C-alpha cells in the first residue's frame, strides 16, 4: 500500500491547481468533444476538495478516499 504524508497530498493539491489554471487558460488546445473541459474542471475541483489545500483531508482519510 502507498502511504502519502500530509505534505505529499499538499503537493498533489497544488499540482492539480496548476493543471486547472492551464486548462482554464486554454493551454491544452481545443476540446475533443463539447463539455469535455467543463467535465475535466469539475473532476479536478472535486479531487482538490477531497485533498484540501493543506493535504489534511486526504492524510486523515487515506488514499482510498481519493480512488
């Protein structure tokens, strides 16, 4: 089993934040299908909420919560 620390989760959170910023700025090019970007944004935002900006949510719940 993989064990991640609170700090690991915080780094993952901020990596998702950067991916979300690039997506919103259109740096990934055009969508392959309508609503693709909106779905991706919603998924990334949900992951970020589960992790929490300081990683504490994910650290308390463990990796199973993120799967």
